[in-house]
C-alpha cells in the first residue's frame, strides 16, 4: 500500500477533523464509532419504555441537542459527537447522520423518516479507494427547514432557512433559503414568502 501520509505526523482523527484524507479503521476512530453505535442502540431500546432516560443517552451521544427536540429511534451515526441539533426540532424514524465532518441542524427543523445526511467522501481513483481512504465535508441545515421522507443530503451541502425539500430528493448542492426543492438531483421549483 502507498504511504499516503509520509511526513504527516497528525493522527487519523486530526486528519479527519481537518477534512483531509484519512483511514477510518484507525483503532482510535473505530473505538469512538463503536461507542456511538452502542449508545444509539441503547437509545433505541430505551426510548419506548423510558423517554426521559433515553434523552439522557441522546445527550451523551450527540455533540449538542436543544430543548424540546425529539429524535425518534432508530438513529444511526458514525460518531454522534459531531452532530448538533437546535431547539424544537423533530426527527422521525430511521435517521442516518454520518458525522465524519460536522452536521449542524437548526431550530424548528422537521426531518421525515429515512432521511440520510452523509458527510463522508471517497476518492474516485480506484487505488486510494481500495486502500480505504476517505474524507468528509460538513452539512448544515438551517432553521425551520423541512426535509421530506427519504431525502438524502450529500457531503458539503448547506440548506438555507425555511426551505422545504420534497420526499425522496437527493440534495447534491447548496439550496438557498425560502425555496421548495424536489427531485434527483434536487432543484428549486418554487420560492416561498419568508414573511408568511
């Protein structure tokens, strides 16, 4: 295997956090990921019986979560700690948030079932991809956004406040505030009145 990191003394975590290529099966990162998967699994099992105790687990799993926010299980994350969710946000079942890079979700956001926020990227070239290199780009979801069921948001995308993304859309590039976007790739089909 090629030494992609010759002369770079940073850890894989430091490389990952900088948005540079790194190897995800590094022992330290793998331990962090197993911790997150375990907490998410415990959250899923505890939520139906004791929602209050489940919220304590969610606070332990995520980087930040605002007041009056509800996340219905199951929830799937890479690390959890790189996700921040604002106040009064509702996230429906089967939410997948691969937080190799930061994922920021604003206040009053509505996220439908089976939504995926995917920050990881992989090289197009076969050799580095075979050698398990990856990187990531952050995702930002503005205040009062609604992501319909099955929406997929790709690495590096920002969605502006009040925007609605129709069910099943694949968001490949930034969306401005106050629009409705649908399709694959998602495209703006209507503007919204921000004062309505």
